[in-house]
């Protein structure tokens, strides 16, 4: 069965208006009904796997010349490609979201203001969310499932390099919705051009949140050109710090996993910081293992002097602040933990940082002082992921501090409202002293 295109051609403003109407319908659905829709969407992704792979193959073929010229990085191309296993993963992540607890209508607090006057704080959807992303078409089912589960409508704009794949994935999702007659297909809509993005960014009355997923340049562009709140998924300049009290075997395993397991990910390590007291024992073994895996090493002057290898590229100032997204790792020898922390605060992106050490005091100091969305002890940076955190899926990893931070799942797509239940209560009686507030937590 082929995918039927159901999304009508219209302006972005009209589209956003329809998405808002649809979002209000989603917010009224029961958790059970939302889960039924997610189950149907997961099955549809599997049923249409061949069409997704065919569209993706065309996108990958079209992208190959840009990879050859260096216009598209190898890392971006890796994120573009979908495999048969990837189809199963997409469906599995949708089902994972369905199994999560209902994020809506949760009572966050309850306060008796006075006898018979009760104030509830209750979770509710944000409304309409715009998501602008690059390269990774698996973003579509991830964000669609999170949005539906949390009662939000979404407007999606993917990169042109994945246009065919994104189109098929969105249509598969939309084609599921008419089976549930109360659910408008317009709860998810796909934008197609850069002009569409510019129109989206101007819709501050109809769109409640913009989430850019991609390069720092993309995040900064969106933030500069819109009055809509932006939840930035910027670059990931992540560090592994191997302390003087590190177990060398753990240091090798954690560093290798952080860099090599999937170097294109935003949570892959880009810089290795090594305490000078352990560098002589640790770095020769570490660099040998990394080199065998094809990792290019860019080292500080001390690293080059210690190892004496001709294949190490001298690191320059820009290397410390670069997200390679590839098999490249910068290495710097530091004097102590404080030096490592200062380096991270100067060059890090606030994404994910890890310390490898057997010294509990050093670990505690590092984890309290480092300012990042994720700070780890004796664990790979690659654990910074919504699925691995048990969130089912993620919209991205936020390096912001406002509203949501780190992997953003269902909770990041909700806000709250206050509901006040009274019995003919009026403020005048409190102003003139006839009645007094009790402010009793229930």
C-alpha cells in the first residue's frame, strides 16, 4: 500500500491556525485514546518501511555529491541514512512513548487559600510547537509521538537533504489519524521551504515554542529572527576528564565509547582532558587504541611532547571549541581538576561532561562545579539521550536553563495552569479584613 499525500497546500499562517484547533482536540483526548493512536502509528511505520527506505535512498543518492565536495559532512550524511534496523527503532521509540505515564492533568500542587477556596496547579499542553531540524529524518516519529502524547500540535521543517524521507514519514503519520474520527490530521503539518520557516518564525500569536535542532548557526538564526520562545538544541562540545585518581582501564573504555561509538552524535566527546600526573601512563595506551579506530588526534604541546608521534596534529584555539561530529578528538593535559573545570567552562557548550576518577571528593567537586545539562562520573557522555534516560524519545537536548534542560521529553512539552475552586469568594472580604487566608497545603 502506497503512502497517500493528505496535507493540502496552504500558507504557513493558515496551517498554524489549523494545527492550533487540532491541538485543542488532542488535549481533550484520554490517555488511552492517545496511546491507541501511537500504537497505530508505530504499526504504520513498520508496514511502510520499504517506502521510507526507498525515499531515504533517493535522499542519500542526491546528497552524495555534496559529501564528495565537503558541503555536507560525513557526520551529517550518517545522520541522514536510515537502515531496516532504523525502521524498527523508529516504531519501537513510538511504542516506548505510548508506555509512558500520562503527562497531562497531573496535580502538581494543591493549596487551600481559605475554607472552601482551593487552588490546584495542574499540568497541561504547551499548544503548538514548531520544530526546525537538520538531516535526521528519525526526528519526525520521535517528535510526533511526544507531541501527540502530550496533547500538542506540531509544525515540522526538516532539511532539504531529507525532504523525500520527511515527506513520507509525515504522510504515514497523517494517514493514520482518520481512523480515529475525532482526531484532525492537521495536528501534524510539514513545511517545505526556507520561506516557510521565516513565516513560521513570525507567528508569535499562533506558535507557543520553537525548537531548532542542528548547528549552532541554526539555533542562533532562529533565536535572532523570532519573538517566539526558543528551546535551543545547539552544538555539543562535550569533554571527558581523566583525573589523577582514575582507573586507567575505565578511562580507556569510557573515552573510547564517548568518542567512537557514534561520533556524529551531539553527545559524543570532542575533547579529552587528562591530569598531568596520569598522562604518562594513560595517554600512550589511549591514543594507540583511538588511532587503531581511525580517530585523528589533535593535541596540545604537552601531549605532542609526551607521545612523540608524528601523526598527532597540533591543536589550535579553535579546536577546543569545535564540535567535530567525526572521528577527531582534541587532547589537552591539565594541571589539576580546577584547570579541567576552567577549560570546560571556557570552551564547553553546556551539553554533557564526565569525570573518570576513583576519588569521590574530586568527583563531587567536578559534578557540583561544572555547569552543564549533564555531568557524569565514570560514565560515557553518550548516555545523554532521551531514550537512555527513560523518556521514551526526545525532542532534542537543551543547553538552555529556562523551562527544560538536557534531553527534552514529555515534561518539556507541558506547562501548567492554576485552577481555583471557590464558593462565592470575593477579594473585597480579604481586603477589608473580614476573611483571612489560610494558605494550607493539601
